[in-house]
């Protein structure tokens, strides 16, 4: 194969990756780095020509899931609503990055089943940051409020977080930069033909 053919084949592979939609669900504790990682990856994918949407949990709660609380049932409804929108977008060629806690395995399984039933790819990424580090980061002040008794039901502290047993990728962020974690995720997606 000539150099021109190799470049052409590489171009075809890149074009195919850009055209493939998928949902990349980043689950993890509050302040684990899910949104930061999603935004870093989104920028890189967009620069490569991918159609990308980020479905941020806080924005979804303000609009799509307004009025839902934080009971197990409400969390399930929130996650499955987000999963519905993500699958719809991914089925139309969008890379959908979903930095949402999704603390319960059953709601994540429901989202996976919906994707599988429609032949849409779902990549579950566990952003595995220890609770001590999340608490030190405390991006939204939730850990401090919980410690002060101002709130209860904080995922991973006084409410359960069921970590994925077999995610497609587990990223350990402790001691690593955002760029390093984003590069690991990008490499993984590239190996799967998605980037």
C-alpha cells in the first residue's frame, strides 16, 4: 500500500469515527471531576470535527428534570430521562458526554438497556476519585454543608453510591492532571473507533 493509500485509509477511519454517535456516561461522586473531564474531552473532540453535546447534570435538573427531588425514585427518573435524550442524540451521530453521578446501578442498567435495544453505543466511564479528595475539592460546597448538618442525602457520604463493577473504563484521577485523564479517555475512544 502506498503512502497515499495509507493516508486515505486513515482519513476514512477518522471520518467514520466522526460520523459515529455514542453516549459517554461519566459516573462518579460529587466533585470527582466528571464535568471538568467531559468539558476537556468535548473541546478536543470538537477540534477534531466531531459533533459533541455535554448533558451536564446540574443543567438537566434545572430544565428537563425540574421539580424532581433526590429520593431514589426521583434519581432514577432523572437518570433515565437523561439516558433517553443521550440515546436520541447519539443515534443521530452526536458524541454525547454525560457527566452525571447516576448513583444507582439499576438506573445505569436501564440506560444501557435502552441504548442496546436501539443499537446505540454506550461507554460507561467511572471517574474513580476517592471521597476524601472529592471532599477536599468540594466544588459546590456540598461536603461542607453536609458536615455542618445543612443538607443530608449526599451521594457517597450519607446516601449510597453504587460504583460500577464493570465499566468500559475506570479513570483514577488522584495525582493526575485533567489533561492526563482526558488523554486517557480520548485514547480509549480512539481504540474503539469513536475518536
